C-alpha cells in the first residue's frame, strides 16, 4: 500500500513489512507506519506505456507498482493483472 505525506509518495508498506519489522521484532501494533514501511519506492507515471510498466515490474521483481501523477499516488499497477 502506498504511504503518503503532504500529498506525496514517501514509501510503501506491505503485509511482509509488518510481519518482519513489527511482529517478528515484538513491536506493538501502535508502531508508526514510517517505522515499518520501505522508504525506497519504485513507481511509474500515469502516462507510461503499459508494456514499459510490465517490463519494469518484471525487471524489479515486484508484485505491484504505484502509479503517480506529479509524485502523487493515484493507483497501483498489479503484475498479475498486467501480464494476463
């Protein structure tokens, strides 16, 4: 899931991030998202070609890629949906 701050994309958080960075370390569920999220975010732009996005998702070995408009998250591109 994209994480935003001041209307900008600043990270991503997944169930795996929560499992590894919160649950496995015994941190409480009140832990802030910024402590568990991945801050290095790969993304695509809303006007990118779908073929280019599919190639990037494959190259980066990702399951989803945030779609942005002026660095504002507007959607997610899912690998399993784009590859069908």
